[in-house]
């Protein structure tokens, strides 16, 4: 039998098994509000304004959208989410979601906090990965200047080397602790610089298995070619390729910049083209699994079913550590919980940080939910189906 048919992402009893009736109703109200694009935009603006004016809204935010999409304000507060997920065999990826202030002190503070997440994950089976953004460690303007091949001043060269040192410090600690780490993808005009830093780290730390994973945004039309090139390089140089596959997070910004500056749009022309590229990347990774460790970071049900089918065709066990599924905390529980119940490796990104500092992240999540065709509606309808199912059970 095809393993893919053993998992149903429509099974709401498994998807929401961890939620009480009261928690489910709270989710229902939250996603009902997020179904309204206008409400999300207006509400986000009002919340930001209220926080900037130091109005007493933090408690409301923390008890609603923050608690749903974030683990807590600190690593310690996130323990509740880690334990909750672990009860259902789902790993947690602690994601420090504070956007830095862009100075050396801020970069050092971010490095130190990221090292704390690695130490939390050390020997902790419930936390299978760490993660970081390079822009939390190196000035974005410097990354852009390096990618544009512009000449750096002596001070800029020194600043870039300090940034590289921060990246290396995190990857080295991950290697020592046996904790794989995702290097998150960012905008195309700095991504090449980020890629090269990731390759340097892979060459150092991916000799025995993949510790460092680079992230590939498959809504960029060149990314499958880049994965194939990176695979060939890894084989030639004797290390494992670590790859996290996502569809992407900066589409509107990318298109606006390309149009404004008059260069070709790096994004696929249609959603269907991005879906095809993502699925082709899954096929490539599975077909070359002896030298690739990868994570499918997706909320797309069809791509998830495809990966289940591919694993079956290639006789890859559900718990093979070379293959992971990942979703965001508070989203697509129908994927995460059903996959974990069937024995597949699943981990949720669990963002954390002070409420005020994490607001940009929360607003992006809300906007993405309304921007992705049907995403909020799908979440909302699944929650409603489970509420109906529970009512029917009680009235039998």
C-alpha cells in the first residue's frame, strides 16, 4: 500500500487532539478575525500604534495572537510549547524572532541568545534543530555591498569578518552539540552572500552528517538549479548537503524592487510554477538522499502527500533522520499532528521574544495567512469541522 494514503490531513480528531474545547473555540475566533484582510491590516496598525504609545495592550496581545503563534517571551517561557508538542512526538525549533537594531552590540546579543538556544537543544530530543537569520548577525547593508562586489573599506571588512565569526561560533557550537541548524533564507539581493557563508560552514561541519542546512526559497525560478549545483559541490568536496525547502517569504518586496530597479523578477510567474519547482526539488532530494539531508518546510498538503509517496517509492522509513517535515507553530496542525501520529519526523518553528519585539513577525504571519489563497479559510474550516465533530460525538 502507498504510505501516503495512510495519512489524512482531513483527520481533525488527530489534528486538534491536543486542544480542549475552550482552546479550540479561541482558535476559531482568532482565525475568523484573520479571514478578514481589512481587519488584519487595520488591527495590526492599531496594535503597533498602541504599543508605540505604551498603551496597556500587551496583555491582550499576549493572551491572543502571541500565545497562538509564539512559544513565549523567553526560552524558559517556551518550555510549555516544547512539552505540549513533544506529547504528540513533534519537535520544537526555537526561533528567536527579534529583529536586531543593526549595530555591533545588537549582533553580539543576538549571537549570545542563539547560542543559548543551541545549549537548550543539546541532548534534548524534543528540539531537533536550531535556526538563525544572518541579518541578525551582520548588517544587511554590508551583506548587500558584498554581494554587489563593491569595494569594502577596512572598517567594513573588519565588520564582515566579525559577522562571519558570529556565524561560525553558532555553527561550531551546533557541531559540538550535535544539533543541526537552519540558516534562514532572506532577500535575493543578499541571499548569495548568505549562501556562501552557509557553504563555508557546511564544508567545515557537514563531514559526518548534515549539521548546517541552507534554505532554498522555491518561488525563485533559479533555486532548483542552485540545489543541483550545491549538491554537486558537496559531493565533490566530500561533505553532506543540508537543505531546507520553502516556498518563500518576500514575494511582494522582491517584485516591487525588481520593477523599481529594472532587473528581471527573480520570482516564478505563477503559484503553479512555484509549486512545481518545490515538488521537483523534493524529487531531486529524495533521488539523491545518500548525500542530502533535507527538511520540507511546507503548509501545502499536496506537496506533503507527494513527499510521503516519494519516501515509499524509495523505501525510506518514516523516521529516517535525513527527512523532516516542518510547519509554523499555530498553523497547519492538520499536517503536523497527522504526520507525527504516522511516525514521520516533524518539527514546528516556535518563535519567541518580547511581545513588542516580535510584533513585526506576528504581523507578517497574519498578513501571510490572508495573502496565501485560502490558508486562513482552510485553517478556519478545519477548526469548525472539529467543533462540529465533537458536538456530534457528545450528542450520540
